[in-house]
C-alpha cells in the first residue's frame, strides 16, 4: 500500500465525517451511511496492507467498493449540504477510487 493511498483515504474519511455532520440534520440515515462507507474504505485499505496475495487484493477490492459507496452517498447529498462542503469530499473520493483501482490490480 502506498503512503499516498493511506493519506488520501484518511483525509477522505475525515472530510466525509465533517460533511455528514451537516447532512445529519436533514437525513440522518444518509449521514450515517456516508460515515460508515468512508471509514470502511480506509480501514480495509489498512487491513489489506497487512495481508498478502489474494487476501490483500480482496481487502483492496472491498475498500474500492466502500469508496464507490462513499461517492454515491455524496451524490445523494446534493441539496442536503452546501456544494462548497461537498466538493472537497467528492474530489478526495474520486482520488481514492483511482488509487484503489490501481492497487486492486497490482497487489501481489
């Protein structure tokens, strides 16, 4: 696992947690799902770093799926939070997805 991926996914999770706090006033369920998906992406990435072979790839694939879920939650959050708050989270989620896509294919 590259340091960049860990850093980007950690920042994504933190940013999404802040965004979720604003969304919770209008949609508590979506806010909770956003928090859990972003956290899952980061934790599965870190877990995968401690694994090898197919098990590592599986963790990275799960992390990638969680990032896709994060992106979908952010898409649904449009109108529930100001776009200026959503944009940084969306950009981090897009970057995280690209990094995980590469890690999924290159894990030993």
